[in-house]
C-alpha cells in the first residue's frame, strides 16, 4: 500500500494528513502550531510530515496548500505574509531534498477551488468560479477542466481587482479593491466609520464589532447593519458580473465565514448581478452554491492537487 501526504499550512497552524489513493477520509491527521521559539516554520512543516510518515508504506507524494502566491513551475513560495521568512522561499526543492518524493504546492484559495471541483460543490462542472469571503477575499477558477494559475502562479487573485478607484484601502495597499469593499474586514470597517460619524445603530465600536456581530444586528433589523451587508452584497454582484464576462462559469461557489450570512449578502448580490451582467445568457443555468469542504478545504485541496498533477504531468 501507499499513501499521499497532504498539508494545509496556515499562519497559525499546520495540518498534515495521510490519505490512501482514492479515499478522501484521512488515515491520520496531525495539527501543530506554525510558529515556535525552537525552530523555523520550515522545520515545523518537516516535523508535521515526519509525525505522520508511514513506517512500512511508500509515500507517493507530498502536496501542500500555502497561504500566499506560489510559482507552480519553480516550486517557490512568492510570498506568505503570515509566515516569517517565506519570501521567495524554495519550499518544493527543500522538501524534496529532505524527503526524496515528488512535492507539489499551490495557493490555498486556488486549491480550495480545486478541492471543491474535485470533491465538493463543483463536482461534475468544468467551469467553476470559486470565492472565499472571510477576513479577506480569495478565489480560484477552473476553466475547461484546468486550474488557472497564470505565468507566475499569480492568476485569479479575485479579491484584488479595483471596483471603486476612490474607495477604501485594501490589505494589499491598493485602493478600492473588491476585498476592501466586501470582505468581513470591509463590512466591519464600513460600520466602524459610520458609527464614528454618528450614524445611529445598536452596534458599538470595539473588538466585538465584526462581520458576525453585524450579521446578528442585521437580522434584528438594525438599519446600519443591513446597509453594510447590502453594500457588500452589491459589490459581490458587481465583481461576479465582471468575472462571468471573463470566465463564463457554469457554477459560482462561495466559501469562507462571511458567506454563511446567506440572504443578507446574496439577495443584494443577485439584484446587482442581474442589473450589471453584460448579457442575461451568462445567467442561464448558472448555479450558485456554498462550499462543502469547510475546514478540510486546504487538506482536500492539496489532495486534489496531487491527483491533478499526477494526471497532467504524465
Ligand atoms: Zn487588494
């Protein structure tokens, strides 16, 4: 027997899991913190792999989801803002030298798209548009059965297109990006700004002001909270209309915590989408779905990448 080792490397935690070929339930899962005083994040990754390395079975490959852009050709992590030292970091080469098996890496949002396509809500589709809406906005696109990665692995940064040139500043430094208008952070910042300007609301400024508390207030009828979700939903509709014109998907999948707010976000989204889509034909038979893989999106995305690489490289 043989196993595939999948890794979900995050800023706070590394999850490692081993899978038998053809099985999506992990045989073994191990979680360890990414940062420690004793050793580097790379050494933490090595210990996570070593802790689940099988005693008497062959390892087919190691496949990892990375929280930042990666170059799939060179195996270099271009940047990972939450992992110290991982700037132009040659992760694939270093892991291959250590473990002597093929190593594949991908951006976590791209791999979540790949995982949803292979094992989740996108199964059976060949053209998938996937968004994860949480503190930021990430995404991935499957086009004609291929994961789009681009010339340097930096394609489909769906959250970092400009929707409002004079709009608020984005986490990346740009102005008026989709993420700065519709992420959980954007919703909270919008409400904080309105509260500071004296808009009446049951919400109060402070650490408890976040996308979830604002969704709760919106469900209780708070006008400012409703407006904040309606505004975010509007920008999601605008972004989706643009992406439909580029990718013409047959399904749009939403993952990430903010997407659990449901109709608060998606009613205004559909309204704007209908008004802004270039041709109603884009909406014919277009499915909308919520992501199915939840917390396992990273691991199952990495597993999907190993299957995808084995198929496309041979
Ligand atoms: Zn940005």
